[in-house]
């Protein structure tokens, strides 16, 4: 029996069966925690066991059946991350439907496109704001026969628009009439049944619906469990957007592993939540870790700043020994103990005090960020994947981290490099294709079943994968040197605490330059310290002191780049990149082409004409 076959033998037939297995194995074990959601003050967290969670999911699932949901019918969820999102998603699975994901910050036009393209007949809205995005379209009156609203504040309900609690009431009544209804719907699903339509926000054009069958999630769950990345007794802090494939994969992993999750998608409440529930692991995007580092670097001034810099220098010197499993000796051991007491312990406390490791995904993480945290005794490993690979195609193991890599390919998944270095993948986690887009499916998946990731990679003899850049983003300077912009941007964001986004440019130019976007929170802190808090973001961003500070930090960035990659010029934009101004996608990825086109005149100023 091969490795893939072994993992397949361990996997369930469907997501619904995964849930049933979990409830049968650990019915009274903690499954989910969630806050009361108040805006100010400490949260009160409620807890649910797997048995209690399943009772809610069954009522919701039966409610969907009562409202006419049938095999593979699409149910769209437009909500931020909250426990009800997870329950609705699993309810759709046990009802044999298919979840269509919609980011809550998606503009009405794209919501209309996603709902129409997916053919969703039920729409789950978080609140009145999300409800309005479908009510303003008369064409949906026939297509969407049911709208379920989670938070009904300010909502007028009728036969078509019902509350989350009402859906449970309908489900409870349906189960009394047909006790075996959900068992029958679960039995009707298998590996080839459509489970999820995830619409990638895309950096160009309309969102694409990626079709993921039940096989995607049951294999992800079984494969990551096989790797023993997470223990069954861990507590996850889950804040990632569940409309993103990374968040969805974590639900599958939780069903197979049986660990618990504290769920709160309010980004401004992450630090508070960590201190309240004390999780043992958390997944996040690189920007979260960059912001934590930036906050430490900019808040430590004077004597405290000197102590912090000394502590992290000690941390850096400890890395090799600690990665090799060697105990620290002599003066370094004493210094590290002091650094931990004075600085590192406080950082760990901000993360809840019990954090064993964190996993970074959805974008490239700078090894410098990893080493900075690891020096302080906090491990971050990196994973890799795409919506088309059901999220996790590779992951670095906490038990044997290899900084600068995304770990090895998930067991049972084949990989190879094309002649140009593009990473190709084939296996159970790969999408069967894009919804209603046969031509684009053929472009992404060749006749032999290989998915072309679009990422340039290197594979070490150990099997560890290093992603260097997006194939389509590589550019060549007029001197003939190829530049990977993500490497340059990663160095900028890892080393300049005030920067939230950057776009490296230089196609056909003599050198590399960059557009810089400043973090509004960090910028405001800078302003408040200098009694400039009354100035606007636009005014602050163009202050000569800010530019001088960025120039100073940029010299540190350039020390970490090859000569032809160094940033010779930069411009600071006077506003943030948002979904509204088309600067970023719904999942906050920069629309590189759109931004460089929009600011072409600004880019031109970075390359003054020469005689």
C-alpha cells in the first residue's frame, strides 16, 4: 500500500462523516469557544463540546433541508469569521449542499456576480449590511428562495428572510418528522461530491469559482493528521477569514484532529482574545507577524529600546544551537535567561502565554521575521498552498523547522519542477477545475493532471520547498537581471516598521524602485509622540521626517538584497490601498498591475530622464 492509499484508507467519505466520527470519538470534549462580541471591555467566552456543537449543526442542516436544499445545491455565506460561520458551513455539508464563500468586504457588484455564477439558492448574511447586498437585486428574487440572517439587528423578517434561530427551529421540527433525514443526506455524499465553491478574489478581473469536492477536505484532514503537526489537546485561536481556503482547511483539520478552536474574527481584538483564552497555536498571514515585530521595534525607545535590541541580539545568537537541539552554554545561556525575563517573556505574554507555535500562510513569510520571533522563543513555521490545492500543499513541521522554506509537500501529493522552475502538483487535494470556466481550467491543469501553480520554486534534496516568486510577477531590468518582486517587498516589510504594503517596480528600467504604503496605526503612533496627531494620513505620509526615517531603514533593506535587487528610489503614497479604491483584493492582496497602472506617473518620477 502506497502512502497516498494509506492516507486515503484513514480518511472519511465526506465532511459530514468526518463530523460524525469526531462526535462519536470525543462527544464531551471542548470543541469551540466564542466571545459575546461586545465592542468594549473584556469578553465573556462561551464554550461548546462536540456533542453540543453537533446538535446545533444538525438543526441548521435539517433546517436547510426543510427549506428545500438538495444534493450539491449552493448556499452562499457572506460573513466575517465567527462560530456561526463554521456551524453553517458544516450544516451545509451534512445537508449534502455546497458552500459558496463570499468575503464580507466584497463589493455589491462582485457579490451579485458570485451569487449568480454559483447559482446559489440560499444566502446566509451576517447582518443587515450584508443582507443589503442581495436585496438590491430584483433578479435574485427567484434564484434565492431563502435568506438566513445571523445577526438580525435592524432586519425585517418575512417568509423569505429568516433568522439563524428560526432556521434551527425549522430544523428541529423537520427532524421530528424525518429523524433519518440527515443520515440519508450524509450517506448520499462521497469523495466526488461538490463541497465548496471558493471564489478567489483575484488580482485581475472577476473572481473565479474554485470547485473543491469532499475529497479535498477529508484528504487534507487525514494528511495533516498523519504528519502530527497538531495534537488533539491543543487550543487554536481562529481569526482567519473563513471565506479564504486557509480558514476552510483549518476546519477540516479540526474535525480530524479533534483539537478545540476559540473563534473571533475581529482583527482589532486579537491581542485581547489571546490574553483571555491562552491558545497553544494560531495560524495567520505574514502581515500579522510583521505588525507585531513593528510594534515592538517602534515602542521600545531610550533605555528600554537599548535593552530590547540587546535581548534580540542575544536571541539571534541562540538560534543555531536551539534549532540543533543543543543546550545553551556559558555566557550565552546566562544572557538568554536575562533577555527572556526582561523582554521575551512579555512578548510571549501578549500572545497568551501558552503559545507553542504559529503557522504562517497565504503569502510569503520573510525568514528574518521567523528568526526574530524564534530568537525570542516563539516558533513560526510556514505553509504553502493555493485555493486550487485546498490550501495546504506543503507545510514546515514544528518538530523540525527549516526557516526560509515552506516545508515538504503533503504526503501522497506528487510534485515536480517545470523547465522554467514552476512548481507543478498532482494529487487528491487538487481542484477538479474552475466553475463554468473550462478554458481557464485547461490552462491551469494539463492533460496529465498536473496543476501549474504559477510559483517559481526550488526543492532541496530533503524535500523542503522554497518559493522564490510568482512566475507572472518576475521582471527584468534594462541590465538583463531578473528580479523577484516578492523578495524585495518581503525585505521592505520585514525591516521597515512603518510600511504595511510595498510594490517593487523596474521592468525594463535601470534599477529597482518601490511604491510604499504606510501602516495607519504605526503612522498615528509616530504622530502622537511628536504632537502631530491632528494631521491627516495624507499629510503625515508626506512629512520629510517620515521620508528620512524610511530612507534610513531602506539602507538596512538593501544590505539584505543582491546588488541588482536593491531599491534605489521610492515614493510614499498619500493614502492606503483598499478594496474600495481597487488597490487590494477582498483578501487584502495587492492588485499589482492595477496599482502600477494607476500610479504610472508616480513610477515615472522614480526614473528621472538622463542625457
